[in-house]
């Protein structure tokens, strides 16, 4: 009786990847992008920006307590969330554009997972050595030396992870104040909890999981298939030139052998552990390190560079048939990428336009519906409105309320003598306003009478208005 077949495994145990050090233009580009992106991330919370004595001086701040977002001279309020939505739309369109034109360049160069994994691998290489040394250490039994190297690496990773989590927390409150509070133990428990979670996840994602995050957790490798086509420039292996591959022979020259000497350099430097010679794969993040490794080997054996290179599927087909390579711009400038660029530009222009035309005064008017109106003893009809005034300036300012010219309606502000309201710097104030129509007036006897609330900044005479309705006796 035959034994039942073993069930198919849906998850394979992780095979650790130990990328070898490589030099070249793409590796240098990755170093440059890492320095820029990490520098922006770590240093931005410490940049100061003077907004006046009553406002925070942190250049970039997500002020959850006051429900505001500060970005240098720009201040975004909750009702202006469309700015954030617009930026998210631009980010999505940007990903579509770059993926359609150049494959997964975001994943290979600027994705936070890639950047921090690169940094963690750099530390690992400093402590444990290059690829061969790390492979031997991984396979070796535990010893005092192995424990020392692992502990040193983990401590350095922990410091990087702590700085990463700390930098993120600093974006949500004043950075210098929070740092002092974190050190002396007086910070809010939420700050410590958030810091711990971000430190732990950074340590795990960058140091332990690494490429597993890209393969199993990130949805983008699967989405990218819909964004790429035969004109997308991505990393490929020129089979027509490299095959049949074989080891380099010094004694005799095999004219039938391709340029690939099967040295595995492209595989050994890949942070995802794949063989690009097997074709485009979901795991490939288009980082270009295999190009640097292959070019270095081609230089050593006297063969032309470009066996592994950035190219489109159309290029490979043309080269196989001996046709000229299609110009890069012709690959990039095609209907899909032009459409993405146009949409991206339209959204960006709309956001900039909206940013420059928005008023420094914001007023909302909400009629009180219960009751719709009241009749005073002298026959006067009164409507009640909730008026919210927002002062977007850095100092307290007086605002004057008024109705449109020619209106027979009268205005009264609850708790205020006259119609002048003072609103503190960068705050919103709610006031109750009474609008009355004298007995016998047209507004008092009509069902619905339109009118306009006007607010004037008495400091610079800037004005804003809101149209609403007065409900009369026949309502």
C-alpha cells in the first residue's frame, strides 16, 4: 500500500541572503539616495521656523492636539484635508508613472524598507565581514566569538531602530522638549509605547525579515504587473549574448560559448537572492547591483559591459534579431506615461493654486433649527446662528461681523458689546449670533429671505462672506 503524498507547503522557510559587497555607479547612486533620504528623515524635526510668539517653531509638525499640520510657512487645518488627499493622489500617480517607465525603481532606491535594509546590511558587513565570512559565521556552531559578533551587530541595529522610531515621534510634538522628557522619564506613556513599537518593527523589518517583507507583505510587486509593459525599462539579462554560458577557459577559446562565465556574481550581490538570468521575477526590486557586479566581471575578462543591464523587452527582441536598439526616450514618452504625467501635473497645479488663493479668514455659519425662529413680544422675528471664526494669523485679531448692505435685518452677537469679536492666534472661536427682522418688515412676513454674513479682519481689512437664509413667520 503506497503512502499518501505529503501536503504541499504553502510557505517556504526563509533562506538567509548574504549580499556581497559591490562597487559601481548604481551602488554609488543607492548610497547617495540613502544619505539624502535618511538625512531628511532624521534631521527635519530639528529644523526651526519662526511663526510668532504664540505658535510652534518646529518647521514640520503634525500637531494632533490642535489638529493642524505645519510645513514651514504652510499651515493645514482639518477642513483643508483635501491638500493631504491631493498629495496622496500625486504620490500614487508618481508610483504609476515611474513603474510604467522604469519598473520598480522606487523599490530599489527609495522605499523605506530598502533604505533601512541597506543600512542594516552595511552594519552587518562592518561587524561580521563580507559575504563569505557571514555565510561561514551563519553555518558555524555557537561560540564566544559568534555570540560577540552577533551581540555587537544587534546592539548597533537597536541604536539605528531607536533613532528611527524616535525621529518619527518627534514629528508629532516639539522635538527638543520631547527628547528631554524621554531622557528624564517624564514623557507621556503613549510616546514611550510608540517609540518601542517603531523601534521593534524597524529592527525586525530591516534586520530579520528583510526581503521577506517585499515578497510576502508588500502588495506592490503584484500590482506592478499591471503598470509594466514591453516598453518598460527594467533590469534584464541579454540571453542572446550570454548563452550558452560556461566557465572561463584560459587554454582554448570556445567560439560557441556566450559571454556569461557563470561566475554567480550577479546572484551573490542581489539583496533578494534571485538569479536575474532566469528572467524578470516578482522578487526583483530593480536596484541595479547585479549590473555593477556583471560589469565588473566583464571588465576583468575583457568583454563588453551590459550583459546585465537596464533594457526593455522590446530592446531584447530587437537585439536578438540584430536590429538597432530603440531610443530610451521613445520607451519613456508613450501614451501611458504621458497620461500619468499630465494627471500628476494637473493635481499638483490645482493644489498650488488652491494654496495661494485660500483666505486667511475662515467662517462657517450654521442656522439653529430648533426652533427655526422665535417671535418676541413686540412681534420681532429672531433667527439664531452658530458662527465659527478661524484666525489663521500668528497673533490675536479683532473681527467685525456685519450683514449685506441694504438688509433690513439686525445683528446681535451673544456675550459681546457690538459686533466685534476677538479671536486668539491660530485658533477657532464659536459665537452665537442673533439676526432679527422687525415686526411688519418684509423679512418678518416672508418664508425665506436670503442674506449674507460678512466678516472683516479689522487689522488688514481682509473680508470673507457666507450666504445663508433667514426664516420668517410664514415658514
